[in-house]
């Protein structure tokens, strides 16, 4: 797998993380859980209090939710009528980088945080997301100054609704191009009711606890979606096969630089595609689009 060549910290927690391996969630044990990883309530700038926000997601069939208010720790795992609520926070580090921490260390004040202070909020059980880089006006080089993150928001619902700047897949590819290996997530970043259910992750985990959800996220045992359901994914040495529940219009197999290919459906009936892997790709990630413009994103694998 890629190593994070830009990582220079001596923090042993971070050095351990950059050597992470990616696994295929469709061949892993456990069951699928749907969740939102970026959520605001009236504790910061959301329109609904915590309990009403939980009820909103529970009624939409979600299994878990991370409360990530600005500079306010949601303190501990809780269950709200069978909905798992993960501890979290969104902080602004450096000048413009917004960072979502899931299951963070509550290590003090987060306002006006220097970037080099970020590691004190991290543990081996923290999952870290570089939030909405396109909306924030960041380049991939700006994102790369964050000392460590597990994922980038490939899609952010509220940024798409309010500014048309919800997609950051180019940032993701540029980071992968420079061997800054990271996952891609889709999130609501909910601030009002209309933001609910726009982007989510489907996580494969052995049970519904913060510990197991975070462990699966760190292993890449999930895919991100705005409406496309993936039913099967299989990797071989030279090929990858993927299937969707409903017809797709296009599946993009994306690698470094110009490498990769698009498989388009001309009759809007296709639900399966196979792709031959070229070692020159260096990495492979998959992006699926349906006729409604909804998408799904599969986390990248490195190509030996």
C-alpha cells in the first residue's frame, strides 16, 4: 500500500496509521451499517437539537450518526433508540482547514488551533476527515499540510446545496497521485432538515459500536454514496468486478494521471462491469453514476 511520504511527524500513533492496509468490505465479516459522519446541531450552528437530529436520521433508516459540532466535543458513545451516536467534533486548524474528528481525545481547547497541535486530539481509535476542501477554497497541496487524516470528503451535501461546491474528487485524486493515501467519504454536513440524507457511508462491521465502526472505517471497509447501492465487489490480480442494485449510466475506473477507463451503459440496464487492471495505474478507485446523477465511491487500492 501507499505510504504517506509527506508525513514527517515522529508521533508513533501517526506513523502506525500511515502504513494502513485497505481491505475489500464485500469479503469482510459483519453486516452493513449506514451512517453520517458530519453532523451539526444547535450546540453550534445546526437548526435542530441533538435529540431531534437523532430522530431525523433514525426515521430515515440510519444505523449510526457522528455528532461533530464546531469546537464542541460530543463526549461519548450513546444509543438513541437503537441509533448509535458517535463522539466527534469539527475543528479549524491552521488558517482555513476544517477537520472532522470521530472519537477524538478531548484534550482541551480547539479554537484557533495551530496545525502542529492537531496530534494531541488523536489516538489509535480516532478517525480523521479533511472536510469540504472545494468549499473551503483549498488546493490539494493545502490539504496535504494537515499532518494526518484518514479521509477526504469526496462529497459534502450542504456545500453542494448552498454553493455547488460539494464534490472534491479531484483533490482526492491529486492526493493519491502524490502517494497521500486516504479514503473518500460522503457526508451531509447537516445544518438544517433539508440537508439530511444527501451523502452517507455504508460500513461493514462486526457490530454496531463506536469501536467497531471506527475500526472498519480505518480499514477502508466501507463505500460512500449519494444514492447508488453496490451489491458486489471482487478483486483479482488483474481484474475487478463490480455490481450495483440498480442500473448505472457510467462506472469510472480511475488511476494515476490519464490511466483508467469509463464503462458507459448505452441502454441504462447495466448493473455489472468488469475492468482489467493495468499496473501503470499505481492505484485504482471506482466511481459510479446512475441516471439520476447519484453516485457511489469505492476506496482506492494500490496497484503493485
